[in-house]
C-alpha cells in the first residue's frame, strides 16, 4: 500500500477530517443558500456591479480582504456568467457582511445554540470554527472537542438551511470516504496556507492537480498567496505536471507569484520547470506582471534567468511602457540599465514617452529624455509626445520636451556654424594661395 493511499491512522484524524467536510464543504452549501436569498442569482452580476457595491468591493480588494482570484471570480471573463456556486465561502461571507449588512463577527458567538439565534450568529459560528480548525497543526481532534465543535457548527448549518440536517448526520456517523467531496478542501487549505491539513489530505490520496471552475489548481492558489512550504509540498507530490498549466485567463503559477511579489516561489517554480517566456491570454509574461506591480527584485531575478526586457504583450507593450504609465521611476531606471529599448513602440506606435506624456508623469518623461527617447516620433494618429503634453495642459512636461527640442536645435546650429566656419577658413586659404 502506498503512502498516498494509506488508511487514517487514528479516530482523532477521522474526527479532524469529518470536521473538515462539515466546515469546508457542507457549510459552503449553507452559506450559499443564504447568499442566494440575499442576492438573486438572475441579477447577481448587475447587483455586484452597482456603483455603490463596486466602490465597497474595490476598497476591500485594496485592503487585500478580497484576493486576486476572488476578484476574478466576481468579474469573470466575457462569455462566463457570474454564479454563486463559483464563489468560495470566504468571499460569500465577505459579501454578506459588507453588501447585505448581515452582522458577522470574527469572535466565537456567546449564545445558547439550543434556543433561537440569528443568521449572522450562524455565519459567525461557521467562520470562527473554520479558522479554529485551520490552526490545528497535528490534524487530529479529540472526541470531546469534536463533539463540541460538530454540535455548534451543525446547528449553525441547519439554522441557515434546515434541509442540510440529514447530511450533517451522514458526515458525523457515516463511513469515511475520501470521495465524499473534499476536493475543495485541498484548494482552500492551499489558499490559506494550512500545510499540515494539506499534507494530510494529500496523503489520504486526494488529487493534487485537480482544477476548479476557473481552472485553478492548488498550486495556483498557493503560489498566489505566497505559501512557500505548501508550494514545495505540492511540487513534491506531483504538481510539476501543472507547473505550466494556465487557468481560464491563461495565468500560470509563475504569473501569480511574479504579480504578487513572492520571489522565493518564483525561484522554486523556475527550478521545477516553469516557463519564463509563457504569456497569459493577454500575452503578458511574468516580467510584465512583476514590472506592473513594481517588484524590482523579481524583475531582476527574471532577467538574470533569461527574461526578455523588451518582450511585448498583446498590445505590444514592453515592461518600459508599464513603468512609464504607472510612474515607476526606480523601475524605469533599472530597465534602462538592463538594456530596454526606450523607443520601442506598441501596436498603436506609441513609445514609452507617448505613454508617460499621456499619463502626466514628468519624472518618467525626464528619465526617458535623458536616455535619448525620441521626442518627435508620431503614433498611429500622427501625434507626438508634445501633443499629449499640451492636450493635458502639463506645463512641466511641455517644458522638458521643448528644452530637449531647443537643445537639439542648438546642437544642430552649432554643427552648421562649425561647417560654415570651416568652409570660410578653407576658402580664405585658397584665396591667399592664388591671389
């Protein structure tokens, strides 16, 4: 019998995994039941996209309360429909808490579960015990703790959806079966960085490389969240097979790690065969994503390992275009030091200087001009960088560009004066000789 298929060693480990089923599978169904009552499935996308809700969600994303993959699940690519069944339980609780104004607490509710309690209390109970289970390092739970936790969570689940009571009993008393549907648990544990539980699930034979609805494998999630020990665990148990697997947006684990700034994970993924030149659906390479987020250490490492500093994405943008647009002065200097072409144009013929002038970034304009960016180059619309500076009314950029133009004119005038003076000297010499 292989280690991957060995039976559970103890009743305590079975207790632990039964609670995992309850908290990471069945509780998700209960939360979804309430979620669909608060947010009509037919109008979910419209509701989420309302200006008021959008502003709240964007603020949560900036605070990293909502992660990148969660944000992508809220706003799926064109052709895919937003459905609550594709949202993870953490995200649904977040939306219920912030958009539906249900009172959800982070601490354990102090209530008597034998009497009536609110929906918010039920959700808070599930949230609290999910967190508690995730912090049990030895993946085993005594009978006393198991009964206490299971009782509270089961009552919370039934409060949210009474129809799930039978399934609660089935998980508690039924024969343990690894095929009960705890695939989503591995995804969640890798997202949360729970190494011990992820390891336990893998050793029970749970598939390491399964994809969810969005094409995300556990390796994608662990790479995105920066859990190096979980990434190593997955790679040691077969995840090298999906190291270059793209999700529905074409993003590989290396894209996620580069975008989020996890240099140690970038290193280990490259060691296990990650392709540094692969692009996502927008043909953005890891170097584009790291540049966009201003991760100079990762950009440096990628260049040292063969990344092309002048690589282009679907729009023809190089890393320099991204640095110019986002006003990343230190990144711009670094890219120039490493051989970036400051005059390389996108598909619309706009150079980094065009981009910087349009975005109103005088420091970038100054850096580009000092490094021989062409100030008179035109784009597809026949417009120069100076046109965009004037169009935006940015006097500082106009001054930088005009100073450059005058400098070029002065250099040219000096050249012409030198040539004229040389000709005069020659003519005078000839006249002296023959007159």
